[in-house]
C-alpha cells in the first residue's frame, strides 16, 4: 500500500481559516505535519480555525502544532510581518500553500477598476510576495529526494474563460498566477523546491456561494461528473502534491473540476 504523508513537515497555508485553505490545512494536520501555520485577515477567524484544527488533530491522535497569524497579505508591510512572525515561530518551512484569494463580479460597463486592481493584487502580487519571502526557507528545507513544495491555489478559470458573472479580474489573475507558477517552477526547481498550481472548479465556499446560488444547478448538470467539488477532492490533491511520491512533478496546473475545463460547462451535446 502506498503511504502518502507529510510526516514531520512544517506547512504554511495562507487563507487557511475557511474554505479550500482550511481543507488543505486539515489534511496536512491529519497526515503527519509537525506544524501548520494558517493566516487570514481576521483574528477571530484565525483563532476559531486554530481551535477547529487542534481538535481535529487531537481526535485523530495526531500531534500537530497549529499556529494562527492574522495578517492582510494584500498589504505589502503586513505580508512581510506575517513572514517575520512565522519565521520566528518555526524552525523550517517545507510547504507553502498560497491559497488566499478573492473575486469580484460585475458587468463590463459597471466593473470598477478598483475591484480589478484589488483582485489582481491579492491573487497575483501577494502570492508573488509570499513566495519571494518564503523561498529561502523552502530552499533550505528541500532535498533532491524530497523537495519543498509550493502549491498555488489557482482556478479552472486559469484554463477556461467561462464566466458566470463578469469576473474579469479574477480570470486574468488566475491565468496570470498559474503562468507565474510555471516560471517559478523553472526558477526554483534546481534549488529543490517544486511549484505546482491547483485549478479547482466550483466548490461551495463563502467565495463561491453567490455564484452557486444563481448557477449551482446549471454548473452541476453541465459538469461531466454531475457534481460540484467536495472537501476530499481538494485534500487528496494537496496531500499527493505535498507527499514524497510526487517529488518529480513540477510546473503543472492540475484541474480538480470533474472535467469541466474541457468545454462549455463540460457538457457533451
Ligand atoms: N471555491 C471555489 O469554487 C474555488 C474555485 C477555484 C479556486 N478557488 C480559489 O481557492 C482559494 C480559496 O478560495 P475559497 O473559495 O476557499 O474562498 P473563501 O472561503 O472566501 O476563503 C478565502 C480565504 O482567504 C482569506 N483572505 C481573503 N483575503 C485575504 C487577505 N487580503 N489577506 C489574507 N487572507 C485573506 C480569507 O480570510 P479573511 O476574510 O479573514 O481574510 C479566507 O481564509 C482562492 O484563491 C480562490 O480563488 C476557489
């Protein structure tokens, strides 16, 4: 039997307080991670997620230390403070999941330029800054047999321009960040750090709930697998891409969408 695990690893998950980030933090805590650092802007959300993860790990008999640090990663100085505080509290970093992200939808003629800037900043610039800051620690921890891992939480929107609500900045940001991930895979690969992007389809979370309220049925019916994504879909992909067995996978954009990226809503007429 193949044992996929992250035994003894130290992981950082941005936006790890809810949704796909929390799913990712949870599977790492359950699969042997020594420490998982989570972050989001809200102190209360950080504490609640820490309590949840502490309990999940304890109930599973796992000894994983959860560290929660509140920071606004879209603020350059706060992003640096987040890195400094993390570096003070951990002895190494093996895994960075750059997951924090945001979206904005509005028709073309009403779409605020400020919203485009905000989305591009968090989804691309802040991801770049996190990777830039953490890269030296990741390089120090990686080995030829088991490189450190960067996972970028991109989106199926980086592959398919299908748009359910005028998310112009979001589509551009996710295409950009996936492409940046490929470039970073070339840059960091020789230093024993792999960089891969995940491209989830629609998963019910705070971010996607608005769209799913309007188009959930169409998106489910149009999906080749006839369902939306669930927690385990993200967790299995995260665990595989962080485990030793995937050490030769570098620079991919992995769709986790039931095949929806293959065509218009994935439907076969
Ligand atoms: N759900 C989907 O269907 C789907 C599909 C494809 C890709 N994705 C991607 O998956 C990632 C997570 O999305 P999600 O659906 O889980 O969204 P979510 O439930 O809204 O979670 C977003 C997380 O990011 C944090 N965050 C937002 N702005 C931040 C900032 N400026 N600084 C620090 N943290 C911030 C949020 O916490 P605070 O609000 O407390 O800051 C929260 O923890 C995003 O990159 C998204 O684009 C989601």
